[in-house]
C-alpha cells in the first residue's frame, strides 16, 4: 500500500502522523511511504531521518493526496484537504465530527473511507488512540490554567500551590476519565486544593482509594457543579461522550456566580465544549473573557507540546496503520471490531451512530457500508 503523510496545516499544529520509526516498520513490510517535505522539521524530525527510514519526500500536499491509498494525519482535515480526498481513499486521523457539520458534509461528499482515532475502542472499554492525547491535554490543562490565572493574562493572580501562610488555589475538575485524572494529578502535584466530579460511583471510589484525602471526590450533578465553581480559581472541563457532542454542564448563567478572574479550561472543545460559553481558540490566541471569567479553549492543546505528543500518539496508532496497510481496509475492519468502531464515514455514508444522530444523517452500520463498496 502507498501511505501518505502530509504536513499539518491547522494553526500552530506541529505534530505529524508518522515518525521515521513508523516509516521503517511499514517499508520493512513492503509498503511505500511518502511524506511531505519539512513535515516533522518543527519537532526535530528531519527529512533526512525520514529518507533513511525509507520514505520518499514529496513537495506538496496535493501530490500526496493524489498518490496515496491511505492518508495518515493527526488533526481533522481542513476544508482544502477534504476536497483533495477521493472515493475509496482511506483517511486515518482525528475527526471529531459531531460538532463539525461542514467537515462531515465534505467527508461524505468525498466518498472516502474515514476512520477516526477517537472512536477506536479496546477490550477494556477504553479509547486507546484518544488516551495518549487525553493524558497530554489533561496535564497541559493545569499548566495552561495556571498561566492564565496570572494577573497579566487576565486571571485573578492566584498561585495554584500557594505559599506558606497563603492558601492554595482551588481547582475543580469535571469528569474523572483520562483527562480528568491527569489534570487532577498535575494540580495535586502543584499543591492545589483539588476536587473532581464524576457520575460513576465506582470511578469515584477508585479515585478515593488511590489518592485519599489529597483529592476530594463529588458525585456530579448540576447542583454540585454549581456549588464547586463558585469558589474555584480554575475549572477543568474534562467530560467525554465518545463520538458525540459534549454535554454543556456550565451555563452562561452560572458564570455570574464565579469569581472575577477565575479560569475555565475546556478540554472537551474538540467535541463542542462542555461550557455554554466555549468556542474554539488557537495557540496563537488561546484565551478570551466572558463576564469576567477567562476561557481557554484551544482545540489542539497537545499540539503545544508537539514532540511529546507525536511520539505518544504514533506509538498507539502504528499497529492500526500497519494492519490497514497489510490487510487492506475491508479485511482489517472485518478482523477487528474495535478498529471498525473507528469508521465514521464510508463512501458517502455516516457509519457512527452518535454523529448521525447529532448531525441529522441517516445511520448506516459499518458492515453495510463496507459491503456496499
């Protein structure tokens, strides 16, 4: 199979979909890999390293999209990239379609076979290709939130860890999944006063047993969220419904009860955000203010630590890329129900039920869409 790796074009996105090590793995199995020139240069992965691993370096993304049987990326394709896809071509990347009707329409119109990292599952009920970036984003959320709390950045001037004689900052984490626990760990490590909310009592019990009195746990409800955010300095939105739009858990009305200069970090912004006042921002302009509350809603947070993120992501994605290349898309999806769960759009059909429901498309089961090809 001819696998293409274009350079990412989203604002301040420096990750790349495959490292030289991944190229070497695929070429050793007889596949060809073409990589856009300077695709990994920003994170220290040179064209020479890719060539040594067996890749052919290509000048333009148009050439890559025109030649490749499978496109491997990191972020969702931008409109110009969507229009370069062709019927039957495989796209393997993050998609986050539920809050993005334009991208969904363009992918449906393309006729391509679009597999989303974020909905691939595993035997434990997890999301193995989302987890690495959730770990990064959870840890970054505290780093970003602590910076946004500085007075010069619009925050209320609170140091999360406090100092002797001065109380630490209060952090509320909404959601006890991978993002939430990584955020809580970082906040506790900085010495903050941390509360985490979740609707799963077994999960809260597990967190309580792991961290004891260092981490406060609360059952998540409208009332408990409302009460927590009133005196919090930093609130992390870490709620995920796989493949679907994130629930809006903090309303505009609730902002009026929050402290001026407090900070919201919406890690769920890729799925539309879990704060009513959220809209996507970039690393170039990461924050904005609503009713005196600072909002950090960068839609590609892990891109800020692109080298770490690239290696963490490609460690997880490479076995799936290899399976698709070695077996072909139909056989690979037939053999692995968890990879098949990643199929979101196939030859003009929406094959992920939550996306179809949220955006008003007819739902076509993956098996039927693949058989129709």
